[in-house]
C-alpha cells in the first residue's frame, strides 16, 4: 500500500473527503517528524511507538581499499510495534 492508497482507505473509513484525509495524514507525518527531531517519542498504545535512537560512531573499513574510516554517530528513527498490532498481524 502506498500513500495514495492509504489516503483513499482513511477517507473511506473515516467518511472524509480525499483532500481532508490527505491533510490529516500529512499532519500526522509532520507531527511525528517534528517530535522525533526534538528528541521526544510518540506512543500510540497498542499500535506503535516512534522514537529517535542514538547510534554510536565506529571504525569501519572501506571495502575497495581496505582502509579504516571513521563512521560518525547518528540519530535514527525507530519503530516498535505494540501488542495489539502484533497480535493482529499474527492472527
């Protein structure tokens, strides 16, 4: 399912116009993105938790030359499924 399909499903499920559903989805994405960029997390009980996780830097190796390279520390978004979602997927 892509974004267009998701907007269509949300519009039908919530009895919204396509434009309203698209604005809602865009607002949700923007809100989650903004919250994670501030270092906070978003928890939707039973569904999913979105959070930003710190990843330490390390020394890697260039596969072409074999030279050591320093890979910097990064912050990455992470998602953890809630129990209700896990049970629904495994049913």
